[in-house]
């Protein structure tokens, strides 16, 4: 049975076209698997990353239940101390070269608001020397009870990590 | 959204352009699904070997990549390239496959299942590739991990502390790479399971491409691997951000979106596109669904040819319900039937040589009964001299221009060429037609997947119902209507120019 259809091109032209299609496919994959390069920062930029997770103090102090309150509770729930689980909001402020960079109020995590407060921010700054001051309050009163101030010299591309780990003395500025 | 007409025209333009280079069965545009599965197979096979050479530790992960890329025997370079570029090709081919099926409106009606089940595969393929990039633990991997963490943190239930795992040098341990490896192996397993589900409603799916097309893909990936070796960047350092980074855009595009739109914005774009894709079968239902095939029990002998030929598995053979002498009967699942009529062409009862006055097949398309076709042939041929006319059978879905009335052509239009029983060609030639031109979709481009293949196989005698052996094959011209009516006209003229050797009624 004769078959017809698209008129075939001469063999050399067909091979050339096949090379073109396969070459185009190969080039597309080869190029877009690595290019174009994506700019992550400016020529003279450094990066400041702020990240910590911290459980603040309890919002309300424990108190003793009186006899009447204890009576209202189920027998197995009659503990003398009533300790609400909710934690205080963490207040955080950071200044860079005397100018405010962050002023955050971080609510406690968890459904019962009894978990740690967490934050992550990143920002570009010009490379060079900067004076960084950070302070934090984890008290219900909001009074700042942790602080640190330091002068850091940041090279282009260098990352300064501002962390807060009370067990290691509070604020930690890491850049290498 | 572009109208279906514009979209199908775009598909034809692309197809025709590629068809200039590749003969019909090898046209890669027509086997994108199969090429996608081959790209996955290449990626998985090279990945299994690469896994044997990989060290899942912080220092070892980066060194593993370097060892392969610096292998003096080039085995490592080829292996790494095939794995990396195979994954890129998988994503690209999958998107092209999606695009082609969209252009052809192959999400409507019973095809909704294949369309919908394909949508999650994009996510799984993307995740499998992304986790592979992390395993190299170079600066691209670190950027990708952090960007993904930032993106995930935009979700309401994900803690902002996720990214802390990657901020300091000591934050990670070797278990991270075991976890990523678990994901990198586990996700493709889900992907393969998803592919199995994706093909469930397709009868005889083309899982693998034609050998030549497959070899072409493998060679192409091999050449790219050697010419542009996949390379690691500098080792991941959380305290340094390079000025620019080389991204694998097939997998890392969401990172750029997260940077420019925010995490929530990227979720909105990705989620919106996914939702739009998934709901397309219901948003664009198209024209009224044609009535599904109907079994005419009295004419069905339970031969099961219709079930064997149905491209979508819409026909099952079930025990006889009418107490007839045959053990089985065909049963059509209306939800799966696309009303292509290929089952009608497969039915031995569709032969026009039957003596009953009103020809009825064992399985019929209610909107295009086979008896009407025989009636048309008989009526037209009553008033025509033998050899003065050619039967032109056109597929409704194949491309082609408008047909002008022509006294030398007896034109009929069918849903798919596979609907035409081969005995009709025999019948038409014996009734005095000079020949037959079958104008359908080009090889591998059938709207209903298998119509062109079954038609050619039946005429060549490779598949039942076979065209009788002594029917003059040179009187039948199979024509892919890629261009216009001119090719049909030429075929008709050619058949009219050469007189038949057999006279009507002599063929037997």
C-alpha cells in the first residue's frame, strides 16, 4: 500500500535539521542547568542574618490556690500551685551604626502560647565596619535584660549571624 | 486561554516543523511522554551507580561530587552528567508533554484522569531533582536549602526556626545527608508509582520511545555531559554569600520567585498554577461529549477484538447477559469511552458484505452508524461508471483544508480512520471505485493514539480484522493530511489515471 504524507526533505537537509533539533535541545538543557547566574548580592554587600529561638519567662508567676479554688477542682487536679503556661512576648531591638535596624515583638509559639519565640531575618548591608547593638527582653514587664554591643568588620559577601543563646551567655555575633 | 482552534493550530505548526526533520515514527514531539519516562530511567539508572560512590557525610558529600567530576577516565564525568542532565531533560520533557496535551485539549472528557494524575508528578519530579542538588553540598546546594527553608517558613504551620539548621557551620551533622538521600530516593519511588497510576486508563501505553528516538536522547545527554560537564561550585559555607550563583533553572526557579515575590507570593503562584492545571478538565469542558459506543448484543459474538483495540480500555468482556450462544459479550464503560469508533472498525460484524438490509455492527457509534456508511456508498455508486470515482475517507481530527465538492471523490468523514473496517475498502473497490485514499493523522499523531496504527496493521494483514489478501493494496493510498487538500487531490488523480485490473465483482 503506497503511503504518502509530508514531502520528505533530501537526506543531508534532514540530518542537518535533526542535528539542529537535538542540538537545540542539548543546548537548552546545557545552558539552563547552570546559566544565567543569579545575583545574590551587590559588589560591596555583606549580609546580616538575625536568627534565634528563645522561650521567654512565664507571663504570670505561679500562685497558691486557696481552699475554695482547690475544692472546685477534680480530686486528681488539686495541686497547690497554679502555674499558667503562657510565656511573655520577647522584645528585640537592634541598631546598626546608631540607626534602628529591627524593633520586633515576638509572640510565644504553640497553641497554648507556651513555646519559644522564633525569628529569622536577613538584610544586605554595605561591607565595612559597623557598630551593632542588640538588646532583648524576655520578661513579662518588657524590661530589656540582655544586650550586647560590638564593632564588626564585614568583608563583601561575609555573613554576620546574630544569634541569642542564653546558655552561652546571651547574644552571639558570628561571622566565620 | 487561547481557543482550542488556535491551540491545535500551534500544535500542528510545531509538529510539522519537527516532522520536516524526523520521519513520522521518530518525531520526538509525538512521543514526549515516552521520552520523559526514558529520561527518568536514565536518571534513575545513573543515580543508582552514583549512589554507590556517594558518601553521606558533611565532608564526604562535597568530595563525592568532586571525585566524579575530576575522574580522569571520564566515567565519573559521564555518570554525573547523565544523572544531572537526565533530570533536567525529565523536567523539560515533562513540561513539553504537558504543553502538547494542553494544545490538543487532551484533558477533556474521559481523559481527565490521565491529566489530573499527571499534575502531582510535576511536583514529585521537581522535589526529586531539588534534593539531588542538595546532596552535592556546594554553595548552590546551601543557597537552595536555605531558599527552600525560607519558602517553607511562609507556610502557616512551619516554624521560622527551620532555616537555623543551615546558618552556622556546626548546625548540621551527617544525618542531614542521610535524610536528604532518603528523600532523594523515596520521592522518585512515589514518582514511579504516580506514573503507574497516570497510565492506568491508557490501553497499550507507549512507555518507551522508538529505539532510534531513545538512542537519540541518550546520545544527546551523553554529548552534553562531556561537552559541558556538570560541576560543583565551591563548598557550602554559611558565612559567605557569593556575588552570583549558578542555578539549575529547571529546579531552582522557585528560589528566584521567593526572592522577588516573597515566600507567600511563590506559594500563591505555584499553588495557583497547580490548581488551575488540576481543574482544567472542569473549567474547559469543550463541545458536547459525543455519545459513547453502544454494544448491539444481537450482533456481538464476543470475539473481544473491540476490547483489544480500544485505546482507552473502555471495553471489557463480560459473561453473556442475553442467553446467546457466545460465552462473552462486550461492555462499554461510558465514563472511559471517547467515542473514537476504533471498536467499530475492529468488529467482524461491521463488514458491509453482510446480507441484512439494515447493517448493524456488534458495536456502534450512535452518531455515526456503520449502516449509514454502506448506504452512502451504495447510493452514490448506483449512478457512477466503474473506475470514475475514488473513496476519500477523512479523519475528523486530522489537519487539512476545506473540502470542495468534487465529482471524482466520494468523501466520507469518520471520527478516526480506525473506525473504518478494512472490509469496507474491499467492498468499495468491488462496487467499482477506482481506489481509496485514507486521509488521517500521521504516524504517531493519532488523536486517539492507536487509530493510525491499527488501520495500517489491518490493511497490511497484521491485525484482525484483516483486509482480504487479494485486495489490490496499490488501490489504497494512506495519506497523512499534514498539508492541504492538494495532496488528497494528487492521490485521487493518481488512482484515476491508472485503470483497475480487476473489474467490479471480480476481486473474489
